[in-house]
């Protein structure tokens, strides 16, 4: 019984590792700075192309608004919502759906 349990655990571990190893990883990306991050390909990997907008469907954020805390804070109008980037990289007003 003990040997059978070890065999089953070994098989599960081997199959799990083989799936992880066979998954293609994302390759290196260029060092170009992108304010809103990179465009993603169909596999979810970043490519060397910048997003033009952080908003959904590449909608344009309102200009002149900074909706995070700070001296230049400006609240978004009711037609928009505040989108704050990771590490407070940006704080823009994106259109509501």
C-alpha cells in the first residue's frame, strides 16, 4: 500500500511538472518605456508596442485630470471613473460604460 501511494504521488508530480515546463513563457520585451504599459499578444505576453490608453477598449482618458491624491488632485466628472495605475504611475479619468 505504501509503495502504491508513493507511485501515485510520483505520477501526479511528474505530470504536473511536465505541464508547467511545456507551457511557453513570454520572451523578453524591448526596453522602451510605456506610460500605460505594453500591448499584450494573444497569449497574454507583452510585445514591444505601447498602449495608447489605460482605459478599456483604448478609450481616451480626460485630459487635465489627475484623480489620485496630491496637490494637483482633480475629481473625475460623473461620466468618468478614476483609474489609478500600479505604484501610482498614473491616475486618469476613464469613460464609464
